[in-house]
C-alpha cells in the first residue's frame, strides 16, 4: 500500500519523499509519469496549481497504486 491521492482526474503518489504524477490517458492521448516540481519550500505544483505541504497532507490517503506497479521490466519506458 502506498500513499497518494486523486486530483483533477490524475493519480499522484509519494515515492521516497518525492511526489509523482502517474501516467494517464485523456481523449486517446497518453501522458507519461513525471516527477512533480517543488514550489519553493512550500509545497508542489500539480500541473499549474500550487499546493502547500499542509494541503497535500490533507489530500493524501492510502492507495493501491505505486511507482513500482507502473514499471514493467519488459519495456524500455
């Protein structure tokens, strides 16, 4: 079980103290997994939206998704 949250139709998970957006599909277009950028020492950017560490803490719950479940050994990506 990992920690993460859904926000605006996207799944975000915590991995080794960093926040990642997991891959997702919209209108048959695939978006890859990315590491979210930090917002100074205040929080992270979720797309163009800034979220503080307090807001992220409130949003975070146990999820079944993780970085490891999305990495396939047979593929180069």
